């Protein structure tokens, strides 16, 4: 959905930054379970992608990570690596199943990969917001 560009993207971006910082700190200190850390990473990525969308005058129709990136890639080039990373993260929690949500807890290597994907999303969004 097209919306008038507003400054609300800044709020989403700040929240993304806050979740990102929390995820880094929690990962380094082993502060939370992997399940909790996974959700913090997802919140950060979601907020970055919503900030990007609003910055460009779009209101996302859904807020799953895969759904967000699918909507964004219609109008903006997104690397295959970034799309694959986001789809990878979404494989750990399927909340769109009618019968019951399915979840699996990531291991240490998968958590590190998710942190790296979050960093990639952050860099991609920040480059697109700053330069346009």
C-alpha cells in the first residue's frame, strides 16, 4: 500500500537499532536462550525493513520477514544473498500455519549466521536510507 512519506520511519529505525544492539550484547554474553535471541534478531530485522518501506512511501501488507522482503524486492533490487538469509531465518518459526505454529531452536552456528544476516540487513537499509 502506498502511503505519504512520513517521519515515522525514524521511530522504526531507532527501534531496529535498539533491538540490534540488544541482540549483539545478548549474543556476546550468552545472556538469553537461543529462542529469545532469535526473536530479538527478528524484531530488529522487521523494524529495519518496515523503516525502509515507510521511508520509501510504502506500508507493508504483512510483517513476516519473508513477506517484507518479497514486497520490497518488487520495487527495489535486493541481493540473492540477503533474500536467502531472510528466508533462512524464517525457517525457524512458521507462525502462518492455521493448525499450529511450528518452531525449532537454532544452534550456536545458526545464531551466529542470524547475527551476520541482521548486520547485512542493517547495512543494506542504512545505505538505501542515507543515499536516497
